């Protein structure tokens, strides 16, 4: 969903503590100094300390680690991609009609899936359900089209109705039919 600031980089797995990642996120997003981010999130116990040389050394050591550098690079890329999305533009008039319809259907499915993912925030959740059902997101089983069936008529000797009438009715000599007892 565009406009939401991610809490982690899209790619990569990092062995950092939650406080360290939050501090690095704040450093990237706010543009504050490394020292401010470090003191507010990573080591708040150093706030108000008189040992400025020790704080500067701890900040330099923290930001010099490969894990922190990799995290910062990945998070900056994630934020940059959010701010400046690069979409592959496909010329709408190129391709056959089937290819264009397939691309359109793919976009509609993606749109419906985004709506379904955020249904709790929708103004009208029922319309989201209708859209999801319409494009087939709610189908549990694959629908198989059944081939048409052709029935051949039976001959009079095999007719079930004729057998029933003959077994359950008596015919009187004058041609009237009486039901069996």
C-alpha cells in the first residue's frame, strides 16, 4: 500500500536488535545526527553522560559495523523506492489482444488482492468481498466445465413408464383401464 513507511527494509535479514533498527530507521527518516539516533534508541542510558569521548567512540563503532552499514543501505533503498517508484511502463498498444487482456486481468487481480489485504480499513467491506468473489479469489475449488450430455431415447419395450402401467393397472374388456389393488 503506497504511502505507508516500512519498518524494515524489503530485502535482507539483519541480526540487529529492535531498538537498533528503530534508531537506524529514525536516522534515515529524520536526517538527525548519528549521535542523536544512537543516544535516543540504542543507548538511552548514555543520555546526560559527561564522557563525550566515550559516546563518540561508541557511535563510531556502532555505525562502522558491516551489519549496520548493510541495514542502512537496504533501508535507504527501500525508502527511495517508496518515494520514487520505478514502474516498468508497457506500451498499451503493443501486443496481441490476448496479451493485453492478460495484463489487464493481472492488474485487476493485484488490485483486488490489495483491497482484500486491507479489508479492515475499507469503508465498505462488503464491496471488497464482492470484487474478490467476482474475480475468483474466494473460490475454493477449481471449476470444471462439464461437457454436454446426450441421452438416447429407449424403445417402448424398455420404457419404465410402460412397465409401471402394465404391472399396476388392469385393462377391462371394453378398453377402460382400472388401477390395480
